[in-house]
C-alpha cells in the first residue's frame, strides 16, 4: 500500500463520537490524517474556529499521525498544498450519499489527483450529527455516549452557561387518584 496523506475536512461544530470514530479509522489506514476545519463557511457555527481546533486537538492527542488544521478556499487546493492524495469523508446512511457523491465528483473534476475515500462510522453513530447534539443539549436531553465528556462540558457551558448543568430528571408520573 502506498503511503498516503489524507485530509478529513468538516465543520466539526462540535466534534462528535462519530467524527472521532472516523478519525480513528482514518489514522489506522493513512500515513497521516489532517483533520481540517473549514474557516469562514456559509454556516454560522456555534463554536469559534479556535474552540473547535482546541476540542479536536484535545480529543485526538493520542494519535501520533493525526494533525489538526484549518483551511479556507477550495478543499482540493488545500489538499494539494498539504501534498495529500486523499480526502476522507464519512457516510452514515444512504441519505448522506447523494450530497457526498456530488462533492466527490466535483472535487475530482477540480483536481483528478485527489481521491475521495468514504468510510462508515460504527453503526452506533449512524444517526449522530453535530446539529442533533446541539439541539438535544439545548432542550435538556442526555447526550452521554454521543460526544466526549470534555465536549459535553463545553457545550453545556456554551448553551446553558454552566458546564455542570445537570440533565433534567424526568418528572415522576403522578399517581392517578381513584
Ligand atoms: O462538515 P461539513 O459541513 O459537511 O463539511 C463540508 C466541507 C467543509 C467538506 C465542504 O463544505 C468543503 O469542502 N468546503 C470547502 C470549499 C470547497 O472546496 N467547495 C467545493 C466542494 S465540491
């Protein structure tokens, strides 16, 4: 197998266990994996670029061949500057496929030297997304097992203003009066 540098691009707002699962898989097969956060995207992220880079660095420090970076402009131009031969993207479900295929084809048209490689996260993360995680925390739900504890603390701090804010307990059902 050739030694290939791969870019894993995304918004990571915030990184989830699904992203981290993919980073682990990517780090196992590529010589180097550059996790690249898009700067100035059309989306307005909840976390600043620095916060997202910081969370990613913290969560991936155990991997010697994973580097955290940011980029702006065309992904293929960034990949070429990094001397990368591949772009790694995760596909969770068939619904991801159409959008990902369109991007992969367009990136191939822009620079045919760069291959897009799709990987599946563990089945347990197939329904997981940053958007849903943000929404669940906002509405007081439980996200344990979906994001690392350090990201959960940051998210609670950002959304609720308190990192230790407890998950609201279910209101006990009242006994029916006979
Ligand atoms: O996590 P996301 O939001 O799905 O990531 C999307 C991302 C960052 C991979 C995509 O928006 C991107 O590559 N943007 C860079 C600009 C670019 O190259 N656009 C043409 C893509 S075909």
